[in-house]
C-alpha cells in the first residue's frame, strides 16, 4: 500500500470542487473505464430516499424505492454505454454484514442489471494491502485522473485529493482492476450470502 499513492502531492478539492471536477472529466473517461474501490462499511447518503428508509427502519420501503430507480438507471447507464466506457466497482465487505452493506448490495444488484460490473471482495483478502491502514476510497477515471475520496467520521463526503500523474493513475487503476478480477461476481455472492438474510435494523 505504501507505494500505491505518493505521500504528498495531488490537488486537494473540497466537496463542491470535487463534484464539479469529477463531472467535467467523467464523460470523457474513455476505453480504460471507470474503476471505483469502496472500503468503508457505511456512508451518509444524505437525502437518498431508499437510504433514509433504511435509517428509519423501513426495510420493505427501502427495497421498494430501489426498484423505483429502474427508469433512472436505464437512462444513466445507457448514456454511459453510448459514451464508450463501462463502470467497474469493487465493494470490500467485512463480516458479519452491517445493515448498510446489506442495503447497498441490493442497490448494486440493480445497478449490475443495467451494466455496472460489480465485484465483491472479503476484507480478509485485502489484509496484505493494509499493513499501514485501510485501503483508500478511490475513483479512477480511465487514464486521466484518480480521486482519493475523503469522508468525515460520520461518513459524510468531504472532498478528495485528485492525482493526474499518469504513473499514479495507472498504479491506482491496476490495483482496483486486480481486486476486481480476484473478487466474486455480485450476483453469485448475493445469492449465497445476502438473499437469505433477515431484514436489517438501523443503518
């Protein structure tokens, strides 16, 4: 992990600047694809309706609201496909699954139906990379940029550090690609580990 990203450098962006910068670059991601690494076991999803239902303990409503996203996802992922690139995500999970992860895997399962390529990796499998702490939250936009995402202690998005050095971007992308290749396909993982779980309580 020590040689994945430089100890200094990059450009620190607050949340607003990160959203703007990401939005400008995303649609020119290109054939190398979008690669995301999720390591934390929970985030504050703000006013996202399905997550809010989870927080208040209404699991059935939370799942219903996920299903309502189908038209939005069909349009969004169709636009991505037309732009010539694909979305890949590595979701690292710890056991036992916390409510957030159980909820997110249901959401990601729907995204997978519309083209997002999701791979699940057990946390024990990334231990060799974490001798100095957990892997960072990463978003890699093709060969153009990698964002190291920051969050507050309560999981609220708090900006990012952007790196555009080609060697740094390549190293980050290759790490996420390697984990993605080594992980389990979401659908098979979901059927085995998630489908039979009782409704979670809380977030």
